[in-house]
């Protein structure tokens, strides 16, 4: 199924979870994730099933001043 991760199209298997999407881009902590603009706690990544056309944002914190 086609999803969008940080606005880029990705093909994931049917039944993929948010954990699969995080693995697809090899995200390294720390980061936060949202699906369709809704924050998902990291304890729920493996349980959060994705749907075709979902928009996933994986955001790393920015430091500096």
C-alpha cells in the first residue's frame, strides 16, 4: 500500500504498522511520529495499523540557539 512518510511516497505491505514505517526510513532516536497529524506515542508504534494514503510525519528535535 502507498503511504507518505515526511511527504515522500513509500510502498509498505498491507497490514503495516507505524513501526514498519519508522524502519523503512531507518529513523534514529530521538524522534516523534504522527499519523494524519495525530501524535502517536512510541509505545503504540507496533500496534498502530496504517491505511493506504496515510500521511506519516517523523520529526527529530532541533537544538541550538
